[in-house]
C-alpha cells in the first residue's frame, strides 16, 4: 500500500473534507459554494501529484452533476 508523506497529508485531508462538504450540502446554493472550493482543491491536488489529473476531472464532473441535480430539484 502506498503511504503519504507529511507534505502530501497537508493537501489530502482538506481534499477529502471539501468533497464531503459538497456531498452533504443541504441546499443547492450551499452545494454550489462548496463545489467551487472543492474544484480548486482538486486542481491543486492534481498539480501537486497527489491524485491523477483524470481522477480530479472525474470527481469534479460527478460533483458538478450532483450540484446540477440539486438545483433542478430545488427549482421543481
């Protein structure tokens, strides 16, 4: 198993937290705000080599779809 070094840990935990905030958002507006932060954190993690760039893109796409569904649900 791959272990993270201390410099990677400083980026890893905020990444996981940001993703959880988007998934746990109660409203579409809260999810959109959390998504903006999560997208920045994902891009930063990909730049640092913590995750692969395609992994970051896939996660951003899935989170964006979640936010879109919440907005559609709120407007209906």
